[in-house]
């Protein structure tokens, strides 16, 4: 008989998100200052995208 509660709870996308979140939490807890947007982007592996001519880029918040 199949046990409805016997399921694998591994989800590659979810595990990736947890890893990124953990990286941010650790970096924030080790920093004396707020993390800059550039630092957060670096930690998350975000790369800049060339802006489209008709869409202005958001301005970074000043801290």
C-alpha cells in the first residue's frame, strides 16, 4: 500500500534559494554596516544587464 506521507522533500530550486538566503544572512551578520546593493548583487551572482532605451534603471538607495 502506498504511504501518502512518504514523499521526497527535495526540490533543487528551493535548495538553491535556501543557499542564496543563507549566504545573505551570513554576510549580513558578519558585516558592521548595511550591505550595499552592489555587495548583495555580488553575493547572489547577479550580473548587470544592459538597460533598454525606454526603461530607466532604478536609482540605488543612499544609506
